[in-house]
């Protein structure tokens, strides 16, 4: 039986031990913000697919450009994905350099890198990220379908990047839906090579699994800082939810019931964020916000959760 947490429980950021920084001269804005313990709602955005028709791709980039500029005016960060769910996306660093370099502080932008590229490309990607002014990089394995990974596991690529570009803060991945002890073992392993990690998306319908993961994480007092994933459900259609469940751990019945009870998409998302905050998780990233609505939805969410 999972013990109850105190109300309110301590923030995870304040529960971790001071992080050793032997390879980082300075932690950078993103890592400092995670370690501050102050509530944070960051936003994950996905570049347009590489096979998108030219006009639609240009329109998508314009929407993304405006969304990023408006979001980072707040005390938050934007994470830009790389080959999400096995779909070939346009190169994130190329866009950030060409279209946002003069408009947005690159320290506010955190690119993703998966292992589904040639190794030379991955190492050059890290070089370019630092050269562009980014201070953090999320390094993930990537979907097992499609192009093969250049290394078997993401930690192997993080090790190579750390040796080559020690100035970058590196992030990894954990999944609260799997065995909590094993997941935290991965984070505690000296080969993890990272200062922070993102989690798979969770919901207020997944609280027992989240609590088990938090209990294990707090017991170890790890220096690595978490950023929990929260999915923004745009549709109440069960077919859509069931399709998404092929890629993500979606509590289809629970989310469908929320919408059927009259909750809006923003209210469903806010319910998850509030539930996580009740458990001491104050820092999250939002996934699946539409470009054109992202700044407005972020405003509405922050009004609801306080």
C-alpha cells in the first residue's frame, strides 16, 4: 500500500540533493529553473512533418514561430521535438537558427535529439545546439520503428555528447507507468549522464503509478531533476483516444468520462496539473498543444491552476 504524502508535500526539486556539476561550468537557465522548485508549466511543440506540402509547411512554421515568441515571453520554456512518434519531422535546430535566432533567447528553447540518426549527425547536432546558444538538450532513444538507432540506448549517446560537448545540460527519460524501482535504478546509474529527465505523460487517472514512482524517487534523493509530462487532450472522441493509446498510455475511459461530465479540454488538463501539484510535482511540460492556440491555452491553464 502506498503511504499518503503530507499535505502539501515538498516539491521534488527541493527534495533532491545538490547536483554535482563536474562537467558543467554553469547550469544554464533551464536547469537553474528546474532546480529552483518554483512551479513551471513548459510547452513541448512538434515541428511540421518533413513531407508536408510546401505551402502548408510554411504556414505551420509561421504559426510555430508566433507561438514560440508569445510563450517564451512568460517565465517558461519551449521544448522542440525530434521525430516524434516515428514521423519524420523537419530539423528542429535548422528552424530555430533560421527563424527564431533574432527573436527569442535560445536559452529559453530546449531541443530534442533522438538516436535515430547517424552518430556523426547526432554529435554535430550537439555542437550546433551549443553554438546556437542552447544550454540544454534532451537526448532520447526514439521510436523503435523506422530508421535504426545509431546506438542501442539513449544513455550511450548522452555519454558521447558529454565527452564532446561538456557545456550542455543533458536530459533523459523515465516512465512512471513501468516498474518504479527499475525506472529509478536507471536514473541512479552512473551511466545515465544527465542532470534532468522528462517523464512519459501521466494523468489524474494514473495517480497510484505516479505515487509509486515519486515514493521511489524521493527515497533515493537523486540529484537529477524531473519534468513530468501532461497531455493536452484536444478531442473527446473515443476513437481518437483509442488511436492515441497505440502510442501513449491513455486512460481512455477516464478521459472520455471527464469530457462527458462537461469538462473542457483546458479543464481536463488543469485537473491533471492540480493533482500532480497535490503530490508535490510542480514542474511539468505540456504535450499536444496546437500551435495557434498554445499561448492562449497556456494562459487559461495558469489561471485555473494558480
